């Protein structure tokens, strides 16, 4: 095509490079809006599976959305094909952390290298989470190659695993970073049908917004977990405390749920990347260092609790209920379950695990000898203790009459406060929550009214 208008008209094809989590959500959303989408990935097995209608991970609603609009989505292993056919190309490749904590940008660099000479007009849209300054680096590389007709836009994603389809179709904001306001119009217009407040800024600020947002949410989680640890010592109830804090509009109720640490593909990576970025600029980000330390210690507190209750863990049978880092996904990246399993196995415990979404093949990520259970009751049968690691609603089945009797000792460590002390004790368990007083206490009016 000879003009930007021709390549981006109503019948234009939009490209997506990277058929992972962000890439497939992006492709499905664009297809839902009526666009033709060509999606590239270097993983041949993944592309073949997607062509056959198989989604490589669990995300509620995604498989149905892809199936409904599969006539508009083409999958390929050749990124060059994407640049040949599309006037707008989204970069959605992975940027995993290096041992130093910095983001591995090799996949991003490969996408830029794949842009053929003389291509254009083209709008390259970065959705991958990248360090601040990446856009400026890409711009220099493009100019050095003479690709002046390639426009660069930062358009960070704010998807939550388990609710990504809802997040992309009902965004609270759309951030577009660019050097030329005209480029922002093109990208903002794509997402405009979904609504949400659109904000245009420079590229570096858009890159920082993504990292800063995740770092702040991780900070809220570590803060409330520290409050929970103090609550246990002074007899307060962190659930009540968090709810009272959340009624203050300056604080808000989100991400004030105490537990046994955050995980997943975003928070740990982005917090570490931002701290490393600050360090490289000559600034020591002390707060984020504490956030990371608190989170790592929180994951291990359960082991100390089990030792206090059971003594030597050698030979003890421990059930871990939930392997995914959060409900609604099968993602075990940086999951608390992996840390717990390794620590308990090192102490000589026998592990039995269950998760309603994670497949049994995940046993390869856990210590040797870990036993896979097909259901909740099977997991806790004969166990000396059970730990709710992921707050799947399915684990409320623990409250069914007679279920606690299946355990050798009905010790239930509720790492996410999924249950209340009253209902757990009424069901026959010795219940230990996070940030909870040692004995039952009445709930104040604030809780009942909320």
C-alpha cells in the first residue's frame, strides 16, 4: 500500500507479534471490534495448536471469544508476513526478568529486527512491558535503519489474569505514549469503542505508568500483610482493619486483602524491574526493596506456623489447596505454592496438591514425590494439615458436613482468609487465618453494614 490511510482503512489488517497471554487477548479484542488480525509467534507448536482452536492457557472467556471470531484471526510463524499485511502492528512478546532483575528485551529486539527494509507507513505499538527508555532506543534503531515511516507508540496493557477479557473490553483507562500527537489518535481510535478514559503522553511517561502502577499495587499488598502480622500480635482482625481503611476514598479497598504473598507474571517482575531501573539511574528505591522483602518473608510464614502447630514436619502429610498464583488462572509463575512446596519438602513433609485449573503436568514444577489429588476431599484425606494457598471458591467445599473428619488432624491454615473462623470451627477445623485474633470475636457494625 502506498499510504497510511490505505493500510489503516476500515478493511485494513492489524498485526500482533507474540501469541502469548497479552497477544491473544489483544488479538481477540481487535477481532471482536470487527478487525482482521494476523498474529505471529515463533513457537511453531503453539501456532499449530491455535490454528486447531486450542488455547494454550486458561483464561475465562478467551477460548469462546477466539472461537467466535476465528474467521477474522490468522496465525503465522512468520513476523515478516505481519509487517507485509498490516499498517498497525502490536508488539506483545514476553520480557522476562534477567538474573540481574532487568527485563530481557531480546524478543522485543527480534521483532524490531524483523521489520523489513522499506516498509511503511507503519505504526509500531508496544504493548509488552518494557523499561523506561525502550521507546527512545527503538526509535534510534529504526532511524539508523532508515525506517523513518515507522511510527512508534507505547500502549501499555493493564490486564488482570482471570478477568482479562473484561479488562480489555471495559478498560478504566487507555494510555497512549507517542512523540507525535497524530500517532496517538490512530491508536486511541482503535480502542475507543470499548470506552475508558484515554490519556496521551510522551513515550517515557507511558512506560513508567505501567511499572509504577504495578509497583504501587504490590506495595499495598505488602503493606496490608505487614498490618496483618501486627494484628496477630495485638489481637486485631486485619479483615476488619482493611475494610475500615478501604472506606477512606483516599486509600480505597482494592488490594488490601491480607494473604501469603503476591505472585504471577507481572508484580514480581515489574517491581524488580523498576527497582533495577532506579538503581541504574543512580537512585536507590528503598521502599520497593522492602516491598520485595516483605513479600518473600510472607510466603514463608506458613511454614513457621505449621512447625509451631505440628513440631517436626518430617513425615507429616500436608495438603496444599491451590497452585495458581491467583484464582481464575492456571498461571504458576512466581506462585506462592511453589515456594511453600519447596520449603515443606525440604523439611521432610509429604505433599499432596490440588488446583481446579492447573493441570497435573504442573507436578514437574514441584518437588519430587508430590502427590496429585483429583479433588478437595482426596487432597485432605489423612493430612496432618491443609493450607489454602489460592482462594478458589471451590475450596468452600471444605465446610461440607463431615469433610474435616477425613483429616488425620483437622488443622486448616487459611492463607487467603477465604473462610471465617466461625464457619471453619463449626465445620470441625482448627482454623488459623492471616492477621486474625486467636479466638472468636464479634464483628463490629462496620463489617455487617459493608
